C-alpha cells in the first residue's frame, strides 16, 4: 500500500488502489484500505475516504487526511467538478465512435443480501457515462469511460445495458465472454480508474493525477487477436 501512494501532502492522499483490496472492512472482511492507512499513518487519525472504488477495480482513489476538509472534497464529487476517467475492456467490437450512456440506475438487494444495480428509468437515479473507443480487437474493445455521475457499479451496468459487458465481470457480465478472456490471461475485472482531477481543498489548485494500466491487464491486451 505504501508503494501505491502517488501523491501525499498534509491534507490529502491519492493512491493507485490495487485490485482485490476493499476500500474498508465489512461484509466478511476484517480490514480494508482505510484501516491499513490508519495503521500506516498513526499521526493522521482522521483519515477518511472521499469516494469509493469497487473491491476489484484498481486505480486512483482520493483520501482526506483532515476531516475538516472532507465535506469540501465530497461536494466536488456531488456537484460534478471532479473528472474521473476509467479504462475498461468490453465485449464486442464497439461501433459508432464515442457515445454517452444515460440509463437511470436503481440499487437493490438480492435475497442472498448481495447488492445489485439495475436499469430502471422510472425509479432509478440519473447516471451518465461517456464511452470513448481506444482500441478495437476481434471480439473486444478497449474503452475510456468518463463519469459524469458516480453511481454504484455505474460503468459495469451501463456497459451491459448497451450490449457490451465488461470483461471479467462475474455479476453483470457474460460468462462465456469471461471464459474466453481468461484464456487470454484475464484473472480479474478489467476496470481501472485511470485518472482523477479535482481542486485541492486548501489551496484551490487543480490536481490532475493518473496511473497506468496495471501490467496484468496490459498483458491481456497483448494477447488479444485483432
């Protein structure tokens, strides 16, 4: 975790969160990233998550070290002043260039207690994702996704909603496509928070930070047929 820190000052920290690490404990997990950070920085007991990434999503995560500044950071997310860009691999050859997906999303629970999100134009909350093709392969497309909102599982549900489920998604994805991607070396959800832009809560300076696609994912792209 120490090696995943890409920016730190007295007020904030930005990390390249590893895939598989939950942002906090709970749901059968004794600890997560935030608990580890409090152990690592005993002099900063107010360390708090500003936003969240799914456990199996890697990439840029913003953490506040000063709780007094947390509301100002969270307000940037709520009002759309934060730009979040992701990279994801989806099923099929994407056609037609960049596309905005604005399907409304509703969060619920299955009988098992697991949280699920589905498209619901009547009861769902507004959600907007901009999908931009980066590279196209024989049976998959590498996409950049710019989030305008930050709903739970938004990219994964939007991608499935337009017929291009995310590779390695065992909740909303295509099992057969996932099987074929495993043959090319994919062992996780192919979703990476590539960059994050926001305003520093103390100085007002625009902060733009990015992290490269993990090697485990770039190697998958190297093996995909065109």
